[in-house]
């Protein structure tokens, strides 16, 4: 008979599993709920990029376990639709290098993954085959992934609970986080957990719930977390140019003040994005990216990007442009 002694179990470091993203995502099933078209997919894609590259998520949360990501895109539109959205989040793909050294190749996109129980069983086999390689699975969306699950006609609470619990057990068995996108109810609730669409079986069987809120055409929103193995949290979010971030202290957040610095360093020579980061050590990466993105897409752009991934200043004299650097 196995004797599970608490002291020995607590000292057994091999049984401890680190979070994937510190203070936010741990092994298990995490449901990310929010209104339709609020930007959940971009949030999930930013999460995938951060875990694959090791960069801070939302410019704030450290990635404790970088690694490979399986992104199950069940929203429709196929693989290309998912790629198009990822492209809008990666300003300079060349900064990551080529071939196997490129961390973007650590993200595997699957648009034709089986649904329901067949999809869950295939996921189990997939993670067993690639043991310890994948640390994050994203399912976008839960409703699409659940299609075809057995016994949908039975008690709704039990169905939701059993489905989420089975995914949770799978996630813990393979020491990965499974993060799923889901809708919220139309009416806000005093307890944000009650705003998650479906029965309480879904929230009860999950390891963590993240609820996102943002008004239509508004930049600022909020994110609330409750989880079994993480402290509860609530953060203000900012959504601009399809990218989520945590608003930073004023000294780091002022994009307008970063643009003159960017132009000044690029006047000296063209640079890739990672070189600009190093040259402007006093500014956050998100502030630099947003400044460059806005400047390039302005009606009268003052920057351009060449095929080598380098950024150049566009000099304007009168009505004509003189562009240098190729």
C-alpha cells in the first residue's frame, strides 16, 4: 500500500510543475471568456507567441516555461485565416531567424482537428507522442471544439463538467496548459464567474477562469482571474491595433515621446526591430512597436520596412519623397 505522506510529497520536487505564464496560466484547463468580437483570438495568439518566443506576455507576465504550442483553430476559415491574424501581431518576422532556430516554428496550427470526444482522444495521443515538447494547447473556440461530443442530450451540467474535467485530467497528465476561448453571457453578473456562458459545470471542471471585458469601440478593458493553484487577480487591459497590453507607467507608456527617438536612431542607419529595442533601452517594446506600426500605416508614412526586415526613415521634400536605404 502506497503511503502518501504529506512531508515527503511536499519535498518531492519532481512532482512540482511550474506555471506556464507566471501569475496567469498553469498546467490544467483555463477558460478565457468574453463577449464575441472583443479580441479574444488576438489575446490567445499573443499568448501563443509569448510562450513560443519566451517574451513577456502582454509586456508584463514572465513566461516561466517557454516551449512548443499547439493552436487548434476551430473558428472557420482554415489555416490561412489563422496565419493572417498572426501576421498582424508580428511586425518583424525576420528578427527571429530562420529554420529550426526560429521560435515561430514552435507554433503548430491545426484547423482540421477532430471535434468532440474524437478531438480530445487525438489530443491525448498527440501529447503522449510529443512528451515534454509541448507546454501549451490553445482551443479557439470551445463551442466549436465540443461539436460532436457524445451524449450532448443528457444533463447539461454533467455534460459541461465531464467535458471540462476530462480535458483537465488530460492537461495534468501531460503537464500542459489547455487554454480555451469561450463566450460570456450578455448580462454582466456581480460575480464574474457567473458571466461565463453555459452551466456552472464548465467553470467547476476547469482549473482556471479568465473573464475579459471591453466596451465596443473602447480601448481600455479589464481581465479577471480565478484559479485553483494561482492567486486571484484583476488587471486593466489596453487594446490597440489588434494588440492587447497592460497599460504601463507614464514614463514607459508615452508612444508619442518614443517616435522622435526611433526616428533619430534610424537616421543614423536602418535597423531591425530587435536592434531598435536595444538602442532604445528606456522604452518598452510595446510602445516602440505601436509607434512604428502607427507611423508606417499613416497617410504620410515617415518609416518604411524593406525586404530584409530593416526600418528606414522616409524623408519628404515638398511633394516628393526621397527614400534611401534598400
